[in-house]
């Protein structure tokens, strides 16, 4: 046994150690390539009930019932960025980033959830943050919605309400109006797939039925916001609007046709459930056939996947001005026998088996393994599938449990994922425009509380000052931001 463990240990060390310069891409990133860092409102701001902000579904789930959080913590203060945004921007400035991806808290801006009443204190907070960024030549990349739905709207049905798209479009209009003169990149909804997959935390939600209604509502809400921007703001503000999609790279477990098809099926269910409608107008064919087939066997007289009308198709198609993607890890996919027919089940609708290799280095989160080559394969798949879009990598990062300053795994992760990105651009012709690290600093990681630390800066959650300290990875990333080069010295 000892021998076995020693072998694993060495293999792990060798693997991580392999991020040596000789194996990394040594071409400079283009001059106009943007480097940045990401956060989200609920995970950093705190001040959940200050200055007129009202309750969101996240406040309800994570701050009022901290029992669901594994360390019993909550986000009522988090990084206290509501008071310390200048410290955040100072780190961003020292890093030399081009942009900062952050989100707006809906209930800080619109306390009723509706666009009938604007909370000036909340608006002032974001205006101050944006001003501070501009002073330091950092572009805001603004997420309109990152998980924190007004509880008032959740109580009226949330994503399942047919009114959701209009609530969202009205909120978005307020955001464009208030902040749009300073924003070139808007992200409407962050990780819609996860939003629907976790919606049962906030209210009644039937997996396999509401999952797809939720997806359609989010797509329609995004499209509605895009149309508002297109009609009312684009001419004068000249920005771009996209949804920020997420997912793993799905690697076939073997070269058998069955496993290759299984991996492709899962790509279409995870990435395609949103990207396919955005680029082609409709759900992926495999989603339509599999869900219709299983629905019928389950006794439904129509598919659980809502059929899109021609009007819906026309409304949604073409509403992604660039391809924003969050990507962290890779998963292996194996074909299996058709899962048993029982009650609706969105996992059984995909109908594949997924796993990861034991010798892939694991982060402090069990799903997040170190697989940098997945980035290159994924970028190629997105290029081939969605007409060579301009891609912005809006999140990518590594978690540990310690928050240690000597974070060489995170440094290597950023290095190797960026090297694969550069390979994809250089050798495969993928159009990648920008890259943001998740995250600027350690923050509140949902049910993992403060046990999973993604930051390039450490935050002392035991101090009322929430003191920020840069980790080693941040010094490496600073070098990349400033030189556009991953190694000691780049070609040309
Ligand atoms: C949230 O955490 C703080 C410590 O940061 C604690 O004082 C407070 O009681 C917690 N709130 C709830 C509702 O548990
Ligand atoms: C959206 O805003 C318009 C104009 O203010 C208002 O008439 C409408 O009722 C709002 N829609 C919803 C669903 O709240
Ligand atoms: C699949 O085939 C390729 C090319 O022949 C090979 O490099 C790869 O290792 C094979 N993959 C698996 C999982 O067997
Ligand atoms: C079949 O679907 C239609 C349309 O949704 C519905 O009106 C009808 O009641 C359904 N019939 C059965 C037997 O469920
Ligand atoms: C859904 O299906 C998956 C895969 O077939 C299975 O592992 C899981 O237990 C099912 N979930 C429920 C709630 O039945
Ligand atoms: C990481 O940072 C620590 C403390 O700042 C320093 O002692 C150490 O040498 C650094 N490690 C590397 C690999 O740069
Ligand atoms: C918090 O910061 C203030 C002002 O910089 C300082 O005086 C104080 O000692 C700090 N408190 C702690 C607990 O670090």
C-alpha cells in the first residue's frame, strides 16, 4: 500500500511539475487580448441588508439558514467589498489587469425586484466601483445576474413565472441606462445551466420538467435583455451583450463509437441547451429526440422539453454578441444502457455515465480536477459548433482549502490552462479575445462556505478588516498581464 501511495504522490508531483517553461506556449498573446479577474456580488459584497438592499434567494438560502453551508458560515459580511471596493480595485491595479468581471446585486438596485423604484444608495455603490475602475484604466465587464434573485420575485414563481423574462428585461434596461455609458461588455445571466440545476434550493422545482421550462425562461430573458440593448442602447453605448455559459470538456472514455457519441450527447445537453438556441434558434436535435422518447415512455402525451415556436426561435437566435464561457475541468463520458424509465430525471435524459480519473490532481472541491488539455479541446469544439465565435473565457480557476500564499498549484493551473488557450488560438485558429481568473480573492463559495478558496489574494475572514494579501499566483498573473507572455521570455 505504501508503495502504491508513493507512486501516486510522485506521479502527482511530476504532473504538476510539468508546467515548466519548455512545455508551455512561448508566443505572446496579441496586444489587444484582455486579461482580467472575476468575482460576484453575493460572494464578496456582504452588506446584505444595508442601505436599502432587500433579501435575495441567496440571502434566504445561505445567510438565514447557514445550516446548509458545510462550515456553518454565511455571507452576511463575506469580503465586505461593499465597504472595501477600493482595496479590491487597488489589487486589480497592481495586477495590471485590463478588465474586472463583477456582478450587480438585483436587490441592491431594485428593492422591490421590479423596475418601479430605484435604490440610490445601491446605484451609488456600483457607480463608485465603476469610477474607481475607470480611474485605474480597468474595464468593467458587468454581469447583470449571478444567482441572487430577488426573494420577492421568487415568491411569485421565480424562473418558472412566464413574467420572468419581462422582469429581467426591465431590470436590465435600468442597468444599461445607469451604467451602460461605461460598459463595453455585458453578461446577462451567469451559468444559466447551474441556475436551473440548483433552482430547487429556492422553491418548488420538479427535475426534468421545470429544468427545461427554466432553461427556456432564462433564454427568453437573456434575449429580451439583448433586444432592449439592441433597440435602445447599442447605437450610443456600442457595447456587446452575451450569456456566460459554463461546462466541462467531455472526453470520451474510449475510442468506441458509443463513448464518442455519449460524450457528444453530454456536450449538447450541457453547452448546447443554451448555446444551440442562441446560435441556431432551437434546442439541439439530440435533446429533442431523447427527451421526447423518454417522456413518451413515462406516459406524457408530449415532450417535457417545450417545443419552441418559430416566433421564439427568431427571438432567441443571434442574441449572443460573443461567446462567454466559464470552464474549470474535464469529465470522462461512457455510454450505458438506457436508464430505467421512472419519474422525470434530467440526468437520465442525458443517459450517460461520467467519471474522472483518480490520477488527475484534485482541488479541494471533488469535481474540480487539474486537466489543462481539456481547455484546448473545448475551445476547438465551440469553434466548430458555433461558427468560430469570438470567445471570452469569463471564469477559470483553482480551489484549495488553505488559502495558502504559496499557491504553486494555482499558478501552474493558470499557466497551463492559458498555454492550452494560446495553443488553440495559435495552432487551431480559435478566436479567443479575453481571459479572466476566478477569482480575484478568496470568497464565499456557496454551500462550501469559506472552505474552498479560489483567490489570487487571501482574505482574512477572522479579521473585521477582511485584510487582503496577494498570493504567489497573483505575482505570476501580474507578469502575464504586463508581458502577455507565459514563460520567462517569449518569441519575438
Ligand atoms: C453569520 O456569520 C456571522 C459570523 O461571521 C455570525 O456572527 C452570524 O451570527 C451568522 N448569522 C447567522 C444567521 O447565523
Ligand atoms: C416592465 O416595465 C414596464 C414599463 O415600466 C411596465 O409597464 C411593465 O409592467 C413591467 N413588466 C413587468 C412584468 O413588471
Ligand atoms: C483514441 O485514439 C487516439 C488516436 O489513435 C489515441 O491517441 C488515444 O489514446 C485513444 N484514446 C483512448 C481513450 O483510447
Ligand atoms: C395531452 O396534452 C394536451 C395538451 O397539453 C392536454 O390538453 C391533454 O389534457 C393531455 N392529455 C392527457 C391524457 O394527458
Ligand atoms: C436520475 O437518474 C440518474 C441516472 O440514471 C440516477 O443516478 C439518479 O439516481 C436519478 N435520480 C433520481 C432522483 O431518481
Ligand atoms: C511564495 O511566497 C512565499 C511567501 O511570500 C515565498 O516565501 C515563497 O518563496 C514563494 N514561492 C515561490 C515558489 O515563489
Ligand atoms: C483594521 O484596520 C485599521 C486601520 O487600518 C487598523 O487600525 C486596525 O488595527 C485593524 N484591525 C485589525 C484587527 O487588523
